C-alpha cells in the first residue's frame, strides 16, 4: 500500500483482492517497480561504494511476485569496458531477482561507471 501511495499506482492488480480473485493469477501482484527497487537495493553492498549508476537496460518483469513471497538478487558481471575518462571504466551487472521457489521474477542490466584500481 505504501508503494502505491508513493507511485500513484492504485491499479486493481495490486490493490483489489476480490477483483484479483477473478483474474488468472487469483491474487494481488506486487508492484513491479517495488520489486525492482527492493531487488536492486539488495545488491547495494555488492557494488563498489564509489561506483556511479548510469542506469538500467533490458528491464523485464518475468513472473509475478505475490504478497508473502521472498526475493533475493544475484549479480553476474556481464561486461567491462573503458570510460571517457582514463581513470574510470564501465561495468555492466546482469541482475536476476529470484523468488523463494528459485524462479527468476525480474531481470535487468545495471550500467555502472567505476574507478579503476
């Protein structure tokens, strides 16, 4: 409910349990943007604290997340490159957010600028 208030997304898929009972998933679905925010937040301790996010590519909501589900994030470094400034490089993290059943529910690529060692 708090996320709905922050985003203005009060669609019945997230808010109306009775309506959702008549739909294919039979229950309310967590906001995809909330799952993205929490899932990326779970990666914060894995990222170099001096890294700067350039954004996200290829964001997909693969499967729904329901009330009571548990998620975790897994990161794979999928690409490294050079930056315009010699002392920095670029890193792309492929992020998978996974539920308690081992199902990938969200994927994205996180683009970062990082200070070289």
